[in-house]
């Protein structure tokens, strides 16, 4: 149902510095500590009055009822007639869903043990092919946590561009490679083509039984078996786990294999802790809820069209692209859950990068551009490197100084050198980056997406917008698609 935004849009908008000056408790009021993560929303324009208005909106949109329906495994993805049971993967859904997820996790763990025991021969390299939700999550986990403890050399290849696979081929030994085919549907063209090419490379590289080295991660096990994977090496996950919410399921297999089961289990535990916080904490002290309130304040009251996340930690360099799918595929919708056109803005466009690199590339616009971009800094107190302390100190100092500068600004008689200030940011500070805190961080983003969607009144769990282009490419491949003059010309130039 579309929400009534009148009270929100009527909120006053004092400058950030005024908000601090008027409320000695502002920092405490807008900070939340949970699961080893510290959230500081004090440099956003949230006020007690704004939070109260959003709480009323949340009530009108039945946020607590919808949240319980999500956790109870009810059909919240109404356009596809499905539940969204990713929370059950971390032990937080309905009893039946949690039990079903545990059975599938046990199967995954047993297969990992068997691989470690040498059941598939010597495996040193893991070549995971998948795209979208079947790649971005595992890629983020392995990249963030596998730098020191990675037990296998893992390549996650998503693009159908053969250059991507060739890079992995150049690094890997085909006789010591495990092929992991990750696809919820097991029909995605790019993934299936990549998988076929890996099989060919393995065969040409001297592997006799190429299918004996394949693992499938899918919600459609029959299709994987039909394609040639032995049933014992198919790791299913529930159809009710959406692709972009699937890293907790068997889709996380390369991470569980490379980092070890205990690490994977810790990640689920950290996510579960965030789920419990989301479910049990009052809205005014609830991290995903406050983050969503700020998101909605900026899209509705300040007409922000984008928001940006900057990871001030090299290990989290893939976080912005992970968030792009999570947030934009979930909330980039133009109709309400009832099918009516959305009258207000949908969620903001998500973008971002890595600090400090981004400071020297895009921060000009953030400080002086005409677009208002709410910024989010993500940083970690414990350093990931072992170099002299100054590296990490400089990294964090920069993150904190950027937030302060965005808020404070600095007037100058020369307009080109003047900073308006009053530009919002929030900061997420992790005590340390480990499986638990990373799990909690990702679950925070998922629940924030859910709150945004509920308050806007849209379904975050479908993704019909991606279908049309896919269908047209498929039809063109089969020669059955009439195109416009421009597209026909491009095809002719490329294919003759
Ligand atoms: O095209 C979008 C999408 O359906 C995503 O939602 C999904 O994560 C991705 O493609 C991959 O799909 P699959 O896991 O079925 O191969």
C-alpha cells in the first residue's frame, strides 16, 4: 500500500550543526551498538520529531506485522507467491524453515568434509561460475575474509565475456580444479555457457571425468542433474531464498570451503544477532530501521536521487557492488505491492567505492556538487594489515575527517573555494572484520532494504525488471527478434 508522506514532508530542516548545538544527547540518541558494530547516525538530519513521524508511518504501513510475517515464513513476496526465508538460513525463521535450512547446511558441510578428505582427488583451485546473487555474495565473503586464511585459491567468474574465464584459466591447473556452478534457476545463459567452457578446458587439460569435478548450487536440483552433475554433488537451497539474499545458503559454498565451516557458521551467527536486534529492538534504537528512516528522509524531503557507501577498508572493496544488487534489484520498483503506480520516489540509486581512493576521484562532487548525496562510511577499528600502524591510522583519520568536513563546510568569499557544509553522512564502525561482524553487517543491509520497501509500499523480493532485456537477447540469439533501426545496425556491424 502506498504510504501517506504528508507528516514527513512537513518536517523542518535545520542544519546539522544546529541539531548538535540544540541537543547535548544527540550522539547517544542516534548511535546504536550491536554485534560488534557501532552505527553513528548523528550526522544525518534525523531528529526526535522526524523519528516520531517515521514511527507513525511505520505503524500505518504495519512494519511490525510485516516484519513478523517475514520471520514467520509467510508469503511476503506476493507477486511471485513465495515466502522470503533467508533469515531461516541463520536460524531465525519459523521452526520448519530453520529445520529445513539446517538439513541443507549439513549436506553442504558433509560435502566440504568429503572434498577435504580427498574424495574428489587433489583440489587446490575452485572455479565458481555464477552471476548476480550467485556470485556477488560469495565473492564479497572470500575477498573480505580469505586474504589470510583462504585454504583454496578461489576465482569467482560471472561475466560471459571470455576474458573473465581466461584470467582464471591462466592461474589454475585444470587437473586440480573444482568447478562450482551456482545458479538458483540453473538456466542463466551466461552461467551455463561459462560452465560448459570450464568443462571443455578441464577435458582438454587432462581430466578424464570432468563431471566428477563439478558441484552445483541451485534451487532446482533436477535441472542440475539433467545437465550432468551427480546428485550427490548437488547442493540445493530453498526456492524461497531470493538470489540476492542467498549467500547464507549453499550459494555460500566457496566461502565455506575456502574459509572453513566454522567461519561460515560464525557468519550465520553474526547475521542472526542482527536479525534478533532488528526484530526485538524498539524502532528508535534499531539500526536497520534508523538507517532506512534516514534514507527515506533524504529521498522524500531533500530529493536525493542517490546514496553512496564508501568502504574505508580494502577488504570491503566489493561491498558497494554487492549493495548495488541488494538495494537496487530489491527496491528499484515503480509500482506498489498492490500494483498501483508509485507516486513518490522509490529507493535511491546505490553507488560508492573505496576510501581513500574515492576521495581523489569523486569526493569533489560530494563536497561542492549540486546533488545532495547522503554518504555512508564503513570502517574497521582493528587493522587488516601488518604494516606500520600509520597506514591504518591514516585510513581511519581520513574517513572521520571527510564526515566532519561534509557536515561543517567552510565559507569563503571566493565561491569556488567555498564549502556549503550541512551534507549528511553516517558511519558504521566495526570493532574488527571477521565472519561474525561481516555477517551482521550484511544482514543489517538486508533488513534496511526491507524497512525501506515496507515504508514505500513495494515488494523487495521480486525482480521482473531484469526479464525484458534477457528475453530480447535470447530471442535475438534465436534469430526471432525484430529490432529498431539503431539496434539492427549495431548487430549488423558486430555480426555482419
Ligand atoms: O537477472 C537477474 C537475476 O535473476 C538475479 O536476481 C539473480 O541473482 C541472477 O539473475 C542469477 O540468477 P541465477 O542464480 O538463477 O543464475
